[in-house]
């Protein structure tokens, strides 16, 4: 089941994701939005629940002309059930309901499973956007929705 959550509810999963990503990338290549950033008004966050337990998260940071997908994570033991795909779909639907027709994201080059999912969902490589700069550890992707 998916439902809208507050970032503070996802604090444990956010910390788990931070530790996971810090094992792959140097600090300057980790764009780890904090609970405070994810609690801002321009962020919409959802959680995936299995048997009442939060096992996956995803958020979209809303800008004037696009939404940036942020902090997608599913606990390893719950992967392969389509939860990340469902979370991505809900975030895209949220953007569409706001009249926003483009989604973008930044991911690490070693997140091969995530990159594969994003490509299956129609995301294609794009240049850095917003405040991002080119980074050899980062892949930038976008999709018209």
C-alpha cells in the first residue's frame, strides 16, 4: 500500500539510504537531501507499506517547470515487488495533477538496478539541471510526462 507521508516518518529509511550511498560515492558526489529539506512545502513524499511497516520511500521536489525525483529507496528484502515502480508512478501522477509535464532525476552511476528501472519507465539521459554540475559519478535523466 502507498500513502503520503511526512519526511520525519521516513527518517530511518533515509538514514539507511545515506549509509548505503556513502559506501559508493565521495561526499562531493552525494546529493543527500535531509529530512529538513524533504519537509519543505515544495516536496511531496510517499511511503510503501507492507503489513503496516514502511519499507520504501520516494519523493518529488517541485519546481516551476519540472519535478525532481528524490530519495527513492526500497529495503533490500522487499525489492522485486514493484514498489519503486509504483512510487515513481505516483510521483509522476502528482506532477501531472499540478500541471507539470517533466520529471528529472540524478542518480549515481553505480545504481545499476535503479538506472535500469528508470530507463524502463522512459527516462533518458539529460544534461545536469538546476544547481547540479557535471559529475563523473552522477547520471542525470529526464522524462516528459
